[in-house]
């Protein structure tokens, strides 16, 4: 038994069962409908935001579609502009590349031309330098040939000099020529005499006319070459000892000969000079034979070389100059006296000329004063009124005072 509200149903009866079942079904349907309606209402409420969202989504899709279209158009425009810019840049780059290639080609052409010109100039310069070098080489070869000829000639001259020095007479002439050359350069020509014969009949190589004292002095040329060469060639002690003895003997003989032949009392100076034409022999004597130099001093024979002879002659030249100055002292005093008289005459003439100038100046001053006074008198004459004098004829005319000298 089922009671639904005021109604009771007995399930044991089929009709009641069917009715109950129908009622149940209807109730189920109603319940389902209620549930469906509620669900639909809920779904509608839920779907409304979804619809709004869908609408918003649709609007967003439209907006997005518009944006995409705008982006697409912008991208297309940008792409077109980019393509155009790229094409323009490519054209510009292509033009620049072409210009650069043209410039590079022109520069390369110029560089090649300049290089070719430089190479031509270098080759031409090298050719000229080669020609110049060959010319200079030829000139140097010619100079070398001339030098060779000079050397050959000099060798012959050396051999000739050796031949000259090997002979005593020619060696003496060589020393005399060298002595003459030195003396002629150091002294005036009237102050010496070559190959002068003395009162004892000896002929001096050179006689210097020095004033007294010391008087004329003789220079004689000596050249102990054999002894010196033997001394240079000596290799053993015995040869050295023998050459040294020969050197001493030879030089002592020359000193003694000069002292005996060319120092004459009352005619020459109290001394003479021995001229050695070789500096080497002179240095050898002073280095290894000082006793010979001292012996020459004791014998009043002074040994000189070409260098020391020139110095000695310069001293003699000063002595000659001083002697000539003393000889001309009287003439100089006479000339100074005449010069003093001429100066006095000039002073007197200047005094007279000053007197004349003073008188002329006084006369000019007097002439100026007279001219000034005459001007004043002429001004007074100009101030007179001659017309009034003519109208008043009865008035006597005053005579002008005559000018007396320079007075007023």
C-alpha cells in the first residue's frame, strides 16, 4: 500500500500498479523536467557569460583579423619599401662599386703609368749613372795610368837620386841646391852670396852678409851619407861598432874642415853653420851622437837641418832688418826734421788764414750794419709827402743829410 497525499494505492492490484507506475513515471518526468529546466536555466546563466566571452572573442577575432590585416598590409608595405630600399641601396652600392672600380682602374692605370715612368727614369738614370760610372772609371783608369807613369817616372827619379847621392860630387851639388832654395826663400837676394870665395881661397857654399857683430857667417853643406847608410844597414854588433866609428870620424872631419876653412878672424863671424840636407841624419846625430853636437859647439860649428836652418835664417833676417833700420836711422831723423818744419809751416799758414777769415767776418758784419742803416734811411725817404711840398712852395725844402762813411 502506497499513500501519496490523500491517495492510497494498493500494489497488489494491477490497475493500481499500473496507475502507480504511471504516476511514478509522470513524477519522474516532472522531476526530470524540473531538473532539465533548472539545468537549462543554470546552463543559460552559465552560457550568458560564455556567449559574452564568445562575442568578445568574436570581436577580438575581428579586431585581431583587422590587426593581422593591418600588420599584413604594413608588412607588405614595409617589405615593398624594404625591397625598394634594398634595390635603391643595391643600385647605389652598384654605382659606388662601379665608380670605385673605375677609380681603382684609373688609379691602377695612373700607378702603372707612374711606375712605368719611374722605371723608365730609373732605367734612364741607371743608364746615365752607368755611363757616368764608366766615364769616371775611364777617367780614374786614365788617372791611374798617369799615376803609374808618375810612379815609373818617380822610380826613375829615385834611381837618379840614388845615383846622385851615391856620388860625392853630385851629392854635394844636391845639398848646395837645397841650401840655395832654403836661403832664397828666407833672406833678401842682396843679403847673401852663393859660392863666395874667401881670402884664403876657399869657396863657401853660402855667405850671409850679417852686420858686425857677428859679421858675415858661412853655411857649408855636408852630407855623410855613406856612414849613415852603413849605420842603418848594420846587423851585427861588429858592423854596428864599425859604422858608429865611421859616423863619428866623418862628422868630426866635416866639423874640423868647416872650422879651419870658413872661420876667419876679421873676415867672417866667429862661427859657421854645417848644413845637413837630411832630417834623418840630423835626428840620428842628436839622438845617438850628442858628443858630436857638443864638439861642434866647442869648434863654433853649429849643425843645422833644413827645418832648423830655416828657423836660423829667419832669426838672421830679423837681425838684418834691425841693422838696416839702424842704418836708416839718420835718414829717418832727417825726414822727421823736414816733416816737423812742414808741420810748422802748415800751422803758420793756418794762423794767417784764420786772421784773413776774422777780417772778412768783420767786414761782412760792417757791410750788414751799413745795409741796415741804408734801409732805415730809405724808409724815412718813402714816408715824406712830396705833394704837400709842391702846394706849399714857400716852405723851404729841407736838404737830406749825406751819408758819411758808416755813421748815421
